[in-house]
């Protein structure tokens, strides 16, 4: 499992990352905590959201669902984020005391917003215990799953409702360049980076195509050729003549040199 995944999630615990460094490490998507319960607003989310997008990282937000009125919590979440048309909204469903009906009411509230929001459920053991092997048609038809399970193997999830997971949070102790003095949650997406960016971006928008992070460039040019062989210049320095055809040198990402 790579220590530099394509998707991370953060809250105020990660401070204010250097998102240019985060992007250079290969991260193309980030999910940020926005709200919790009926009154808590993450103080870093607004600034970090703008900074991450400016660095070329696609973003969305999540709300930590607490015991209490789920409808009031979703109103608070929506009012705080003020989502755009088709924005993805994530419900973090892990706190003991929350019931499956609370989750469904929260999902239904988001779906009722006229902006056509997309809804993802994040959960670990709580959702697995409450759903078991049952099929819940409402959740299956209206949400997808971001599963949390810290294991080196494959995760388990309530596959009676979700045939597959969309995002898997496999570690809470990752390290990423640009985020100092704090561990980071690491996630695997069930698809490639281009699909990840499309998934996390508002539906109907044209998400930016993921671009490779900065890499170490090697300049190669043929100086002379003839019967005696080929002389090649690498970064301006001549190499001895070669009798066989030179190989093409491919730029390598700095992470691959470790």
C-alpha cells in the first residue's frame, strides 16, 4: 500500500497544509471536515478548501453526524458549506448513539436540496453492525460508500447494500509532504485518478484532468552518429560512443527514486 495515495481527508488537526507540496506528492483529491453536530464549524476548512483547489486538488466536504436531530444537522451543514449545483456531500456516520433512521433522514434531507447534491456515507463498524447482510434499498439507490478499516488486507463492508466500496480509508497514521506534525488519513479510490477527480467534483461540471506532479527531467540529445556508433549528451554531458541503439530515458517521479 502506497504512503502517498491519490486521496486524503483532513480537518483542523492537520493545520494549514502546503498544498503545493501535497499535490507534488501525488494527491489529486481531498475531503475536508466542514461541520459537526448542530453548532461546530471546522475553523480551517474555508481557507484550506481554497488553497487546495488553487494547487490543483479537487475537494469536497463532510459532516460528522452526532446523536440528535439529523434534519437540523443537515440544515446546518448545508448553510455552512453553501454547496454548488451537484456538489458531493459526505455524512460521517460513526458515533455511537446514532441510529440507521438518523442516517436515512440525513440522506433524505440532502437529496431534497434543489441543487441536486450527491451523497456519500462514510462509516466503519457502526454501519456494518447495523446493516449486517441486509439490503437497504434507500441507501443502495441514493448513496455510495466510503468505508473505514485499517488493515493491510482487503476491507469488509455491508455488501448486501453496497456491492462495492467507492473509497476505502485504510490508515489514519499516514504522512504526506506539506503536512507537518500531524498524521493524515489515507484513502484508496476504486478507480483511477481521473475517475476519482470526476467523482469528487460537482456533477455536471467539467473537472480538471489530473496532471502528473513535478518530476525529475532528463534531457537527452544525439550529438553525432555514424559507423563507429552513437554519441549521446545527457544533461549536456557527452557519453562514450555506443554501437547499439541507445535506450530512451524516461523522466522518473522523485517518489520512485526512494
